[in-house]
């Protein structure tokens, strides 16, 4: 039998873990996974799971995109440059319609 070098590392993480990493609600994680926004999502044993390393790499990529877009655009940048289309739509729904100034 091969010798183990310590405890096995958990490779798949659950919705709650991803929600904690992203700082969002578990239902949002489920929706984003269903829409194909979060990488490595797979249902295993009836539960939605993710590859933790790939989720963290995806977050790092998003951070780099954010940094790149804000450095190019000055103050803030265009959200569509660093957010996925579904993210922009979700924010629009959260914020509500634009109000016309009087």
C-alpha cells in the first residue's frame, strides 16, 4: 500500500464554501453555476460541487480583469469590461431602473 504524506486534501468544495470565497449568497452561487458562470461546477451525488483550485483561479482572473479595466479607464472603468453579462444584468435588477433627473 502506498504511503500517505498527511491527510487527504479535499478537492471538491460545496456551494457554501464557494459562497464564502466569493462573498455572495449560496443561491447566487447556484444560479451562476447553472448559467455556466462559475467554472468546474458538477452535480455529484445530487449535490452541486466545485473544484476549489479552479474557483480560486477564476477569482484571481476576475481580480486581474478588474485591475486592468480600472487602470485603463481611470476611475472605475466600464463594468461590462470586467463583469460577465449576467453579472451586469443582476446588478441592474438589484439597483433598479435609471431615474431621469428633473
